[in-house]
C-alpha cells in the first residue's frame, strides 16, 4: 500500500459524515506505519475505543475508508477459536471480533448495517506476511497458498465487504 497522508485518509470515508471523519484520531504510531507491509490501514480509534476504521486503496488510485463499531464486550469462550473473514487467520478467544459498519448513504442514516468477523487488532496484513503471530491455542492450520495468493484472497474478501457497505 502506498503511504497516505491525513487529508487523504479523512476524505476517504464513505459511511460517516465529514464532521465524524474530521474528529477521528489516527493511529498512535501513524508516522511509523510499515506501509510496504500493509494491504489496508486498519485501527481502533484511540480517542473512541468503540470505533474502528479501515482505509483501503480504491481501484482508481483513491482511498476508500469505512468506519466500524467495535463491540463493547467480546463474548467468546476461552476454549474456542475463531477465524478472521478477511485474512483467514485463526485466533483464540477474543482475537476475532464482529465489527459492524453503517451502510453508506441514506440506508446507513436509517440505521442499516453490515458486519464482518475480523482480527480484533485489524493487523490482517501482518498476519498474512508472518510479521505478527496470533495467540492460538494448539496448532495453527497449515496454509497451502503462497503469501501472494493469501494477500489476493484477503484483498478480495475486503473488497467484497466494502461493496456490501457501499452497495
């Protein structure tokens, strides 16, 4: 992913108002982000921990941002594991959360939403590349896809979710 500046990020959001986009806080480590290892930028808002944001490069070179609600309490069993619907990484207990996005436009203002189970820290790109390891009980499942194929799969999954938000 090519680096984005603050103005590009704030103007990219499709499912919140300009005022909400102006008030969101960027990641605390924004200046040190490993842009070359990211397929999308995802973070939990440090100023509003029940909000998360995802910014993805668009097809035309612009960015597409989606704001999400984070559950107040993640009610999962410590004995179960979950899989992220974006990167397909297996996690133990609360490593995956259901994040809910208001739909873009009038439907979102009416309260309509769509959800996705995703890595709680939104670090899918780093899990795919082996730069971060999930806290999984037992053994992780063995992937037969190459890193490039996993990246393509994650991008397709994120594109499908973004299409549901903007559709």
